[in-house]
C-alpha cells in the first residue's frame, strides 16, 4: 500500500504538494514524526529558500537518524523538490559554505549566467539525459516551473536531466532510490502531476 509522508520543516510548498498527492488519490500526511517516517512507503522533501537556512531547519525539526535509516538502509523512495533536492548534496555555497545531507555527491553553486537575470523564474524545458521512471509517459510534455538561483553540480552518472538557462544545469537527479528535481512539480500542472504519479509508482 502506498503511504506518502511529506516532511515539513517550514521551508517548502508543503500544502501544494499535499494537495497534488491527495488529488491523485493517495494516502498522504504531512509529518516529521518518527512513526510517520517509518510507516511511509514514499517520502517527499519539499523546499524553498536558501540552502543554509533550509539545512538549519531540517536539523532542528526532522529526526535525521530515522530519516537516514529509512532512506539509506531501508531504501524507501525519496523525492527532493527544489531546495529539497539541493540539500541532498554534500555542501552548498549560498550565503557561505554549508554542509548538506551528503546523500548525493556534489555541491550546490550559483548559476553561472551573465546575460540573464537571477533568479531563474518560469517555465523551461527539461532535456532528458537518461531513462528514468520519473519521466515515464510524459510524451511531448517536457516543460516545468522553476524558481532558483543555484543548482546542483554532481557526477554525470547521477544526472537525469538538464535545463538550459544561458548554460545547461542539472534539473533532476537519481541515485538508487533517491530522486531530486530542481523544478516545482506541484506548480507544473499536468507534467508535474504525471511526475509525482511516476514517483509514487517506484
């Protein structure tokens, strides 16, 4: 049975993600309780704001030893969204140097653009670099909604897709059961619904 736990540390579009999962017909709750994390089949980590601030809140509000055990040892599927994807990295360089969860090799760095404004806001195409269940059956629908100034730099083996904003940056990742998307599926209408549906089919 699919049972979704959305983690809430005070820096994410939690209600929007919750509403989308509910709309798709799944059993879902918003909780940081150890019991909810342990009983969930799928875990979602949303995020908005800066890397360092998000990590401080995560460390203070989420039982990280329990979460890490469920993700790393039990191999439950995890989806990180926007900053929730970025904090999966080893470190981030937004307003100083900050340590991340370290579940995906790499660092989060400012987008290296000269001509275009930051943050990168709005709809943009996602260019698939490899097959993944996350993007199954999307057909010609490949644009998603972005709001960010920083992106994850990681090993190419982890990169599912790239997006161009003057430069190509990593817009989604996967390492075993750990998935991350830089864009906001909860704001991406049909494409976002399908992506969430695909994640819950993992």
